[in-house]
C-alpha cells in the first residue's frame, strides 16, 4: 500500500464504498452440504458450504468460532455464491466464487494444519483493485480486537533493539478459547463490523493474491502471531503485567508475566533468562525453566522485579532452546512506579493530549483517563460527535476540558457555502462543549499553495461572523508546523489576528537539546528550512514575540513531542527524551504558554495503531511504548506537571560560567529551580563512533540506563540559614537529598536538567562557578 500520512488520511474510505454490499445476515450455523478439511491432529477444521461458499472455522473441540462469507475485490464489487467447492485432500479444499464481473475470477485455497489454517484468495481480472480487497467475516459468540503481529530485532550494527511489524492480527476472544486471524497487511479504518481490509499483492500469473492465517488456542495474540507470521522464528516470547500501562502507585516487587510459544510442529525444551535494569543501571536478573513446550503451544511463566518509590526498570527476557542455544527469541518491556498526586490548577492547567486517545482498543476508557490524570493532563485537543476517542460527554464526566481541531475548510467556495460551513462548524463546537476551535492543522505544510490571505477571507472571517458577539469558544490559528515566520508575516498582512484568539504551533525539534537557540538565519536563501529550524526554545521565543506584538494572543503548543525513533541521529534517545520533556515543559511555563498538548500518548499512528515501524519517525512520539508500557518520558512529563501546577516563572538564574543554566519558579508551597549545564554542547547524538559510515541516517542509540553526559560540574550554592536539607530530583522524579552546612550546599550538574528545592537563589545575583 502507499504510505498514508496522518495529515491526509480519509477515514473509512473502503468501508464507505461498500458497506451496503452485504445486507443479509451472515450464517452462524453449519449448513447441510459441507465440504470439510481437518488437520490430522484434529486441532482445526474448516467447512465450506458448497452453495454459498461460506467458510466456517471450528476449533479442536469442534466449536464453530468464525464464518468467512464473501470476498470484496474492489470497494463496490464482491463475490456471491460458490460456483464449485472441491476437496483436494483431507487437509485442502478450493472454493471458486461467483463474482459481479464475468472477467473477474476469485478462488479460495483452504488448507488445515496443526493449530494453523490458511486461506489464500487468488484473484484475476481488470476490475480487481488489490488495495481495496476485503473479506467479510462474522465472529460467533465472541469479541474482536486489532492486534498487530510484531517481532523484536537486534541490529547487526549495534544500538538498541527495536520492533518491526509482520502482519496484522484480529484477535477473537471467546468465553473458553481464542482465535487469531492474521493478514499480511490491513488498515482497520478501511474496514467495518463486516469487512476486514485485506490488500493483495501481485502474483506470478499476473493476478493478485491475499491470504489469512488462522490460529486457534488459549494463547496471547502475540504468541498466535508468532505461529501465524510469515518469517521463520521457531520460538517467541511475550512480556506483560496485569497492571494497566505497567505503572504502579507504590514500589515493591512487581510480577512480570512471560509467555513462551513454540511455533514449530515438534516439542522443544526451553529456558528463560531475564534482566531488569533501572535508571542508574542497577541490575536484577534470574531464570525460569527449563520447561517443555509442546508443538505450536505455549508455556506461561513469571518473575519478580523490585521497584523503588519513584522508579523505572527496563526489562528484557530471552528464551533459548536448552539443547540448541542458537534457537532463541527475546522481548522487552518497561515497568514503573509513579505515585498519585492531587493537582490544584484545575481549568488553568497547561497540560493535555493532542492526538486521539487511540488506546481504547485495549485498556478500558477509565484506565486511559486515569493515566492522563496521573501525569497531569487536563485537556484533550479534539473531541466532538462522531470523532474517534473518548466522546465529549464522557470527557465531561471524567473531568477533562476539551477542544475541537478540524479542517475541511471552504477555500474557494461561494460565499453562501462558506457561511453554511461556518454555521455548521460553530454548531459542532457548541454541541461538543469545546472551549477552543483549532481551525485546521499544519496548513503551511500540507497546503503550501494556500495563501494565508485566503485562509483568513474564506475560513476565519466567515467563522468569526457566524460566532456572533458573544462567542461560546475561542479560535486558534491552524497549528503551524514549526514557527513559520513567512506564513505569519502574510497572516499579519491579511489582518488575520483580529479573527483569532490564539497562536497555535507545533515546535518540532531535531537532535538538539530543548534550550538550543541556534544563530540565524534558519532558512536557506531560497526559503528552504535548514535543520536548525527545528529547534524548541528559539522557535518558542519567536512565537512569544509574535503573539505579544499582535494583541497578546494566547499561545498553545498543540503538538509537542520528544521522538524516540530507534537508532537515528535526528531524534532523542529514551534518556534524552525524558530530559527534554522536562525542559520543554519548564520553558513553556517560562514563556507563558497557555497549554501544551502532547502529540500522542502511545507510540503508533492513527491509521495503524500499535504497529511498529522503526523507519518512520511518526511511530515514536508517544509517552508510552507500542506495548503501552511507560517510557521515561512519561515520568518526566508527570514530574514537570507536578512542579508546574500553580507555579509562576520568576526568571533566569545567572552564573559566572555562561554554560551553567538555571530557571527559577515560585509555587504556593515555595520556590524551586531547574539547573543544568551545556559544557557538553547543544547537539545530541553526535558521537562519530556511534555512526555507520555506510548508512548516514543510522546512529547507534545508547541504552537508557547509560549516563550520556561526560562533564560533571560541582558547584557550591547558598541555602536559607535554617535549611539543612536540599532536595534534588532528576528528570524522572527520583529524589536525592543533600545536607547543607553553614548556609551552603554542593551539587553536581551536567547536561541533564535537575529540579532543586531548598536553595536560596535569585534572578539578580551572579553565582560563581569554579
């Protein structure tokens, strides 16, 4: 399939073209004229109705679990009945279908194997559109969830392990069993309750083919995916906990579950070795097993990881065949402790979520909301009737404020159509209870030919007129991709500021620390952006200046992020991401940002949630990993949100060494400061030893428990006379206590920002650095 941008995706394009093609109820009971195939062990049976061509899937107990009835070879054309059903052997049958086009042929090749069935559709004909292929299915007395099939990999060049996707699974759960339907590729939004998107590939005979593999059995979807996927991996292992998001409120011993799967047709004896490393590199380890895992079956085990009161552990488990160590597989996950907190800012909170809460396919809605509240989020960027995510009424119940971000502007339309659009948009926002409307998204990137003047005249002006004299919500500019000064200059010339209340933009950032304000110009003479254009603090400074001179508009960062794409020099490591999250939020407060809505909660994209793609930066913006366990960034976000709750920015702290930095804040409970140094520079991921000369984009990302800052700077700082203890908190909120003596304390600084409570610093004095 072609790449699908999150900014250009049209939801449900396949389903919209063909949902009505199948109006009759799908059969759920066995028919009289069946042709059946069964694997010799009796673990799976498939029965094809010789009249309708419907294929029924039965598990090893003979229970009917799934019916596949029709095949769609374009958005508007599908199969009907069977013209023939032929049994070739005890384990293989073929179904030839009747189609809507006489020139199109569709044949299903059905094969039953040991706990693994395969159905391959062979399609030919001019009217066949492989990108629109879909299969119609009905789950019998069960539920279905979308579960990508992934594999952990180690790169030959080193760096951190990463996941890749090897098919898409639809996991069916029953009261007493499970079944995974695996496809080579599928976009959930292109299907519906009847159809599963199943795009085809070119076949050697000039036609197309698509295939599903079915794996029944009481095992996790990952384990079934190891059996089903199209790469040879004899063993697999899956890690998880029974705690939502692997985040607990208190420390102690935490249970990590492990399920080993044997994908081959003979039994294996296995052993699991596990390791857990904490933020400072402390190691816990152990083994489980040995155990014998039957053919295409699983073995469940578990182990304990001890966590402190604010902690994170990076867990890896490796399974090996006892007699052949080269037969192996591994998996990773994270576990963390984040205590509860009572935030006091209320509606004045400056923290929220930008992208839709896509995790509703897994964790319960209230669990998602609880996590958002735990890390200090109060706002949701977009919610309205029919939008994905948590509905507005539920967000109200859960205590969130919410806005609307929506495009589909009436650019170039007649005046009456622009008026109708504006009235409809106002009604939508009012009905949703939106506090703000963000008028489109990244137009400077997605619509470079659209002049800001036309954006103002064709969209903002009609919208403002429709809102009347007593508007129910405020209006934001489209969230600009980066601080685009050329676009804003034209917006100013078009008198656009009188139509908006907010400047919204997305502060992208390359491999630079959050406080890097590079020298200008940031543009080439022809207007192209230099890499340094994508900096955080410099763009924020400019945004603050622009909004101040144009009526002191509110400033929102509606997509902020710290990407952790693996083994790439342009993004953050997991450790740097946590440090930059903390510093970005501190600077947002320093520059009076009204709200920061973090781009996404978990790794993945809207169209392919939970899939893994190490080569696409869009899959790595979350505060959670793909398996929805915490990144260090999640703890850093919570740390910043807790300290900035009701905080006021006092100003910068100045040192005799200009590479020592500080910010000072006041809260209702006292002052705190953030201190760090830049003696190791402002550019990250710049160690030539970690680069691959043959691959300019590759950079061996260091593991998150490794300290990346070589230069340590001890500094003696004043404390109030009565203070005996100074608290130091790192980016993930772990606390270290320092003893003050005679009104002084010595702390050690490096490139990682740290929060200090108990120092006696001002914004007017100059503090010496040795």
